[in-house]
């Protein structure tokens, strides 16, 4: 079964139903993975150093995944079967080797046959049975951590259950949309749903509040992506209209308003916003893009 994947910030929450079958959850299972910075310890201090780095606070990303009793029990059985296969292989290798040594004095040929048989069975168990069981168990896990990005404090998650995946991103839609807009990543959800999510932050009775300004700022970007340039300019006008330290989106809003104004053919407004952004911003990539747009506007 193909897994559904999505990149999300570290602070997402998980719906409290079974992540495998969506039944009411009664248990949790910890899923974790070391951050790349902790994995680098392996090259300097080996497996022990990597384990210490992962165990320390902040060395790994951890999530508590909800399970129902039945699915949790199945996962535990697969875990015991995997370790059982490994231990059985060790018993075959070591036990038959000891038996062959005891028979060597009385029956050399029998001892050789017993030894070869034990090593063969043990090797097959260790090399085939135990790894196959481990792969099966991993395939049945409801949620995998596929990749960690420490720069953006995000993680790519893979979900086995499509219904749980859809419920997960709906519950975390507001957080996911903010993360995507903040880091300029592709929007993983439909734009109309993203717009509805950020609109919930806006308090029409208090449009200058931090949450409302953030809502207008994010919705303006989404309108811009959707090609609704008039609405984008209207929302971003509200953001730019609030100056001072209470508005952390003032400068970035001018960048996006300049882009929307350019699409609407409002050359003077676009040029003013983009010039202001170039003079004050430290984001090299956006400054470079703004300069390219300014060149186009001046040629026109």
C-alpha cells in the first residue's frame, strides 16, 4: 500500500484515534528519529556516541502515535516475532556448534553434519527470517519519520492509513499552511481550504491584533497564489497600514503587495513596494527577485 506523505513542523498534534484503523485510541506508541546533527556523532564516536546524542534532550524528534488495543497488540506480536527469529538463529548456530563439539570424539562424521546443519539453519534464520519479519513490522507501522530538516524545524511523515492522514492534515491545517508560507514550500492542500483555515484567525472587530494581522498577511499570500490579485492587495493593505513593532509582517507584506500590484498593472504601487523591500530586507533570495521585477517595471 502506497503511503501518504506530508512535510509538517515539529509541533503538530495527532488525532486521538488509532493511526492504523481509526478506531478509538487507548494506547500510544513512541516514534522517534535522530536529528542529522546527532547522526553526525556516529562518524566521530561510533554507535555509542550516536546513541548518546540521540538520547539527550533535543537530539531527536519524537511523536506519540495513538493506537487502539488491537493494533498495538499486533505490533507487539510482530516485535516479539522479530526478536524471536533473531534469538532462534543464534540458538541454532551456537547450540548445534556445542552439540557438534560433544559428538566429535565419538562420531566425527555425525558431528560435521550436525555442525553444518546448525550453522545453515542459523544463517538462514538470521539472514532471512529475522530481517523479513523486521521489514513486515516496519511496513505495518502507522506513521514513519522519513526525513528531518533542522533548518526549518520540520519533518516529513509517511502515513499508512489514508483516512487517518486526511484527518491529520485537517486537524493541523492552520499550522501546516503557516509553515508552508513561512518557508516558501509548495502548498500540500487545496488553496480554498487553506484560505478558509487562515481566515479563522481574523477578528473583524479587532483587525490590528497580532492574530488578525497574521491572518491577513497569510491570506493575502494565498490569494496571490490563487490569482485573486485584488483580494490579495486588499488584505496586504491592511497589514501594511499597521506600522511599528506590533506588526512583524510589515516589510514582507510590501514584497507580496508589490508582486500583486505588478500583476494588476499598477506599476507605481509595485515599484514603490519593491524598492522599499530592497532597501530594508536582508532576505537575499527575495531581494534578488525584487530587483529583477524592478528592472522589468523600469523597462516597461
